[in-house]
């Protein structure tokens, strides 16, 4: 009988083989003139090598260098639509836009697939099938608007939404209007309270750390009937994790996530003894991979437990983005039983970036 270590080692090897096979399939799709998107087909014309022939594994993606996200700012966004998906309805989702022109990413089915995979990690005991949801977070052109709604529908419920424009909050903060920003946050929370009081079947909540804290200042989640909280945002820290579990949630299940428009959704490792309240995430491999790299030598992955910059690769038929250096840093986390690939611990803004990012209500 195999030991636990041998079994995990075998699963790590199998996941790597599956990743390499998926890389070959995705690269083959995006660089095939019949199925690829104009951006990558034009890119290939400037190469003296053939990605379909020369990319055989995940490690081979180093031949692309590092992806520059400026390519995602501005239009025409149609250059990112794969020919193999021609005729399908296309969504366009934007990043927050806190540092200028927002990055855009097209979607056809990816947001549904990502959240259906995430749904498998939610315990039915706390996120009951058929229960309704409240989404108290960013709306407008952000992926969350449709993704959380699809999650609720996928689990048999209905999703109630609020109006929230985080760019207005960012603008207020930059204008030196913190009181107005706070007033807007309270306006958003009041919208959520109105929905909670009016619809008694709401059992599940999506929100951000700041909005969760503001909501809990107004109401008892337990009395409101909330049994599961899915939470994401840049303010997720071990300190907030402890605060949420021990003081805010009143027994509700806490499911923190690390996600963005470009990656999808990295799920939180279930907390076990010894993890304390560290926030540990694993990406949805092989659809996306997160690595922690040396900031001074971003081609080199750091050792387990070491700190570095987050490097993201996204691999779907809708979107190919190899080796993008995020604005985040974290510690490298080893594979575990549930996720036999690398994860990240305690993600936070990259300390070396000089630009001050206003996070607003997140």
C-alpha cells in the first residue's frame, strides 16, 4: 500500500503530465490559423520559431518571455476573440481600472466554467442548494457581476445584486473626500440590508472584506439567516481571516478566494491545525497556474516558504496569457492532498511597486 507521501508525489507527477498535455492543446488552438485569435496569430508571424511545433510542455512557455498587460488596454478587443469561437456571444470584462485605462478580457464560457469548478468546493451544509444569494460587491463591467449570479443559478438559487461602482470610491479618495467615500460605502451596505430584510431565502453571501465588516456592524449574519460567506478582495489578510471567523461570521462558513479577471478563481485551502489563519490559495490548474518568483530574476521560482512576486499563466481556449507578473507578492506554498500543485500564502500588494493603488471599498 502506498504511503501518503508516495500517493501525493504520484498525484503531483500526474498533474504535471496533465498540465503539459493541456499546454500543448491550448497553444495548438491559439496558434492555429483556423482557431486562434488575431493577437496571437499576428504575434506568431514575428517569431523565428513555431509555437505549435516547439512548445511541448509548461516549461517551454519561457520562450514567450513575460506577457505585457498593456496589450489588454484599449481596442480593438475583437483581436482577442479566437476564430474557433466565431459567432458565439462574447462578453468583455474589465479590471478595476485603478491605474488608468482598464485591462479588458473577452469571455464566452470561462466565467461559468470557473465558477462551476469553484462551486464543487463549497459545502452544501453551509451553501445549501436552492438557497438564494446576495452579491454585495463590484458590479458594472466586472466579471463578478455575472460570475456570482451564475454561481447562484448553478447551485439552484437566485442572486440579488446591489449597485456598486468602485471607481467612484477611488475617485472620491483621490479627491480628498474620505467622508463621501464612507457615505457611499454605507449607501451600498444599506442596499444589501434592504435585500436581506425583504428576501428570507437568502442564505449565501458574496462580498469583500471591507463590506463584510461594514455589514456586520449593522446586522447579525446569524439572525439574517446567512450560513455561508464567499469573500474576495485585496484586504484579505491573516488578521482579517481570524477576525471574520472568530467575530463576524457567527458560525457561518468562510470561503476566502483570490481571483481576478485575468486568472479566474483560486480557492482557499480548508483551514487545518497548524495553518493558523494563513490565507492559502490554490489556482484552478491546468486552466491557470500561479508561481512565486524572484523579483530580481522573475524566470526563477523561489523555494517553498520563500517570498516573491506572483507570476500568473492563464490557459483556456478563450484566453492565453503566459507568464504575467502580477502586482502581488506572496509566499510559495507546496502542493497538498486536495491540490497537487503549487499554491500561494498570504497574497498582498507587491511591496516594491512605487505606484500607490487606491483600493477603495475592497
